[in-house]
């Protein structure tokens, strides 16, 4: 008897079909895009794209981009951690497709074991308490996954982009509307990064922001790679705010599966009274809406509302745009080799 479902690695030649499937899926996410795997490959991760093929319907029914890394950059066959960020991309909520979920994970476990994985971590993209989330967590528990520490932000603010621009403005805090208009009146200009030099200049601002707000950043090469991968595919934009020829701020915003994501932001210590960050965010929101996004993810807020949190100021800024707070179910792990995982936890860096 022929098998209905087959798990297949997706070759480079099918990268456009991969992104088309991820983008069209309700559970798709930028971190499951082909480009995200390319970006992480530049940071010593090994992406593996796997698709579950329905031989009867002749179509992909599930997909997972798995990022793999080894201790001390050893070959993958020596053992590695497999990490599935914001996936897998499949239909969780339909009870009729429960067998697809079971088949997918059974095939995935078998494939990863053969490749030398010590464990698989799955970080979920669905909102807590949604129908999909509840079914998903139940399914993972039934398959003996255990919850572990998150890697991606556990909480965020999502802005609904389906209303018109006037309604979006009306729904934000009054001071936010005022600051958007103030920046425009004072002559702040928003444009897109078009050259490598633009990215270099933005990165210098990012380094200053990192020092001021005490958070870590990647290398210049990492962000340049992200811009060179995503911008030509219309999957991201780097928005820059200038005043009289001086770069004041910039934000990197991704776009996939009808969701925009505010990934990285930087701002100067100078001319802060011109409120460039407000106009930047508004221009990015308008671009995302025009590009077909239904939501705008502000990508991470502190775990609590405590004003003593390290990023409380960033939280206040993100909370004024009229969005709602969302929590994600977290990160779940299935261990193949328990003893080996003790070593991996100590030496494998996070994405």
C-alpha cells in the first residue's frame, strides 16, 4: 500500500514555493520563511526545511524550518540541537486533520534522530487561550513534549490593521497622535534605506541605542545580511528618519503571512524632542497596511507590567498605539538523547 504522507527536504530550487506556502498559511510566520533560514545560516545555524507532502491531494499540508547548531561548530552528525521557531506551519485547529499532526511529528522525529539531533525545541506562534493554542498545547503534551525556557519574546503587543487609517489614529493615545504630527511639522522626513551606507549609518545608531538602553545587538554583517535578504523580496523594509540631512532613527520591519513585525529599532541621542520614532512607526504601520498586513507585531514587551522592568520605557512606547497585549504558549522540547542534552544546554548559543 502506498503512503499518503511523505516528509521531504525542500531544495533551494523550491524556495519560492516554500515562501508561497508559508505566506498563504494562517499559521505562517517570518521566522519560518526561507530568508530567515538564510539569515541564521550566516550566524552558524544550519537550516533544514521539511515539507509533509500529501500524495493523494498532491500538495504540501505541513512545513517546518528547523534550525540546527552543534557545540563548538562540530559536524551535525556529532549531535546537535534542533530548534523550530514559530512553527510548524500546519492546520492545528481542525479535528479532522489531527492525523496530519501526528504523522508530521512522527516523521519529523524519525528524520531528526537519523540526522543526529539530541532534542527538538518547538516555539509556538499562536496566542495563549486561542482555540488553536489550546489544541496545540494539548497535542504536544500528548506527544510527551515538556515546556522549557522561551527563546523568542513571551509577550508582545499586536495592533489590528484592518480599520482605516483615521480609526487607527483615533485608537492610539492622544500624545502619540500629537507626536506623529509634531515630527512632520518640524521637518522630520521618513525614507527607506537604499544603500549599504544607509545600513552602516543605522547600525551606528543601533550601537548607541544598545549602550543607552542596555541590550545586546548582533554584528553589522548580520543586519546587513538581513536587509540584503528580505528587502529585495518585499519581506522587510528599513525605515529611516532624517532631519536636515542628519539620521535620527531607524526601524527594521518584516512582513510575512499578512503580519508585519517590528524587529529592530535604533535612535539617536540628539534631537529627541523632534519625536522621530513616532513618525517612523506610523509610516511603517501605513506601509504594512497597504502591503496587505492584517496585524502589526511590536515584537516583545517585558514579562510583567512592573515599571522597574529593564525595558519599561520601550513597553510604554509600544503600548500607546492601540494594540492589545498577547502572550504565547512558549517553547516545548522533546529529548532524544537526555545525557547529551546536558552538555548542549551549556554550550549551544540561542538564536
